[in-house]
C-alpha cells in the first residue's frame, strides 16, 4: 500500500521529469484539449484538492482526488486520480482548497503507462466545498 505523500511525490517527480511537461502547461490554456484524446470516464461530483507545481517558470494546476480512483463505488486511498484541467478559472487557482467537480477525463498519454491515474479533464462544473469529515 502506498503512503499518500509518497504517491504524490512520485507523481510530481514523474511530471517534472517528463519530456512532455510542455503538453501539461499548454493544455491548461486550450479549451479543447480533449479533442485528440479518448475520454475514458466521467467524474460526477468528485471531491478533490486543488494543487500546483512549478516547471520551468510555468505553474501547472491540478486536482488530486480525495476519494482515490474517480468512479469507483467505494473510495480507495492507496491510489488517487490526478486531474489536470484543460481550463481552470483563476478563481479556483487556490492551492489546498477542496472542490467538487464534474467533467470528462482522458488519460494523459502513453508517457504515463505505469501511472494510469493521470488525466486531462474537461470540467463541466466545479465548486468550492467545506472541509467535510467524510473526506
């Protein structure tokens, strides 16, 4: 079983060391970033935490699922989905804030074949939520 901090650090290291990091940064400026990717699942009222990382002077915003794998009936905490929104309004660029979000998710790409839980997300809805005990 993975420790959450270890898993997040591993994902961050993979993202930062990836030669495709430009695609992540660029995706947040493109509203249609999923057009070339296959949507494999939909998040519906998923709970997550807004996070960010810096790469070559660019900020990459993402949402770390607080329920583990999005779409499973029961939460799992040893594996968590990481969603890189195609477009995240500046109002939601607040690190550490909890949100509830919905939208279509596509695998980030073959670069993460060993990390199947990194997604590009075309969000249809997002809202801040209070810190709930069920998180």
